[in-house]
């Protein structure tokens, strides 16, 4: 049975976390505190795994279904979705070499401070 927005809003927290399945491996996990998180269960390379899409209502049902289709396209191209997500985060992260850190610290030091002359 497919989920709808009113059904998702009506989900109540219980003593233990529970899953409510939408379709195609997509489900929402309702935690005891009332938090609701979207997950997709999939199989890659013969192993079952899952990927998180975010919390509801920040991630809507339509957005979760769209992300599910995006992951399905990746799987069809034989790309591991979780590794792809990590690779994108690493590529977007700023370079933090020792030289960058030293220059940043040097620029933030007071001009007359003794360590300002010692660092570089």
C-alpha cells in the first residue's frame, strides 16, 4: 500500500522504532521520540544495504520518491550510491593541508604578535 502525506503525518511514535513501507524499497522509520526518517533499502554487489534520505517533513514523500529513482538510475549504471555520495562530499570539501592551515593562522594573528614572525 502506497503512502500518502496524510498517512505520514498521522504516524505516531511507539515504544520501539518501526518501519512503514512505501514501495520499491523506500520506507519511513518512526522512532520512539516521534522523529521520522526516510531510508531506501537496496542490493548492490549481492549485499543488502540502505541509504538515508533525511528526516520528514524536511524531506517530503515526493522528494524521497525522486531520490529513490535517482538511486535506481545509479544502480542501473552499476554505481554504488553510498560511495558516490562520499566522493561528492570529498570533492566539495576545501583543501586542508598544513600549508593552508599555517597561512590561515598567520593571517589571523595580530601583526605585532611574536608567533606571527615565527610561524612562517
